[in-house]
């Protein structure tokens, strides 16, 4: 399994930006299949963005389209989530996920991923 460690969270004003990082180590069948999830207090963990390959490309939750961008830097073994135009409703614990398992569901279902980071907190104030 792959080991994942998030960083870059913090507190920002609405309209501000943050870039989250996920350091990747260990083995995964396909390192290009990685995703970002988030979980707000009292809510289930939800898919935010996924990096695929080939025709899959990248996909985003409707709530973040046009504002968030997922990317992978293979040389640095790091996945990023660039977050712009942040809103208070973006406040959540953000997690990176790896080891995709098709039998577990589609990319935006947490059961589709075997490995998880510990999370990094993002707080957006109005």
C-alpha cells in the first residue's frame, strides 16, 4: 500500500487561496490514481477531486469546479490541491487517498480507496 501525508492546511479569509500537499511513499499499482476528499463536522467524507490517466483525465465535485485544481509532481512524489476563491463552506478536514479499488465503487466513494492520509484542516472565515 501507499503511504500518504498531507500538509498545507490553515486558516484563511473568504476569497483567499491555499495549496495542500500530499507526500507519497511506498508502492501503489497506479500512482496516477489519487484523490482528495474532505469531511466537514457532522458530515460524511466526500470526494473533491481525482487525478486519473488516459481518457479518465481529472474530475471534480460540482461544488469546487473552476476553483480547485488537482495535480501530481512525479519528480517530487507529491500530489497537490490548489484551492482558490475559498468559501466558508469549504471548511473541512482534507484527506488524500490512494490504492484505488474499482470494486469499491466510483472515485468519489471512500470505499474505492485503500490508503488514506491523516488529514489537514482547512478553515475559511467570512
